[in-house]
């Protein structure tokens, strides 16, 4: 090494948890990034059949998979902590014991936090005739979607004509762009605590109240 050279930084060991097309895009980004080493993928099991398979992507790219789909089955991290864990539509609540094993753990949520914490945020936004929706990257704390916000994008929706699948597709597109622009600067972006006074939350046990907005299209509820 010459006097003008500096040692290359060590790639940040990264774990990705989640499902579907956007999770695959995020996995590919980490896999291609010289600043990251994608060490494990934790897919939602069983995987949905209507979208891309994160497990298939991992198998094709030689990335180890946690076959159970549960983060608790990850091996113990070297040095006691995972430098970065990213969740993209993962289906399990992350407990404090695992959070403590992460230097940083983030979630990409299909809603404009602090509004629409919990499940089915798109469905509820359309049910409530919202004029806009959003996608949020936030830190994970004990609780549900309540961690400080790292980045967010909002966009128009049109409840009179939009189906859930329309807004879901928009969330994928805006979510990918948000991640792609945010990920290279994660270490430089301060996270901002959410306004608890503005928070709303929906539980899966409330899904029966969605009526015609319960499914991807209103026709499916008939």
C-alpha cells in the first residue's frame, strides 16, 4: 500500500427480512453494494405465491436463507451484534432481545407514519378516503411501527377509482425509489421521533371492518 492509499472499509454485514418484489430489489441492491455483505435472508414463510420469491432469489444468488422464516433462528452475530438489519414487509413483530443484537435495524412500511401503523395500511387509507398515502423507512423499536423516521415519501391516491392493488403498486415504486436514494446515506441521516399525538394503529382483528376494501379489489369482496 502506497502513502496515497487508504485501507478499504470493511463491508457492513447485513441481514434482510421480508417478502415480495420490493424485498428482492432491496436484496439485490445490498448484494451488489461493495459497502455491504448480505449475510442472510429471512423470508416470510410460507411465501405469497402472487409476488416474487425472496427465497428463490437468495438460492439463485448464493445467499444463506433462514428456512424457518423466523429471525430468532439466525445464528449469533460475530462480535455480538448485526451491523444492519433491514425489514421489507416482514410479518413478525421484532422483540427487544433481537433489537439489542442489532447496531441498526430498520423497517420499510407501506404507510405515512405515524399514521397507519400496523396491518393493512393501504386498505385502511382507501377505506378512510385519504387523498394521499406514503411509504416510510423507520428504525425498529419494541412496539409496532413506532420507531423514529429515517425517510418518507408521500403521493396522491384516489379512493374513488383506486383499488388496493393500484396503491400497492404505487407503494412498491415509491418505496424502491425511497430506499434507493436513502440507503447510500443511512449513516448520515438522523432519525426523527414520531409524533405520538398523530399516530393511528390498526390490528389484524379489525380487518373485518374494511368491508369492500378488505381485498386487492372491491370485486373480490362480493
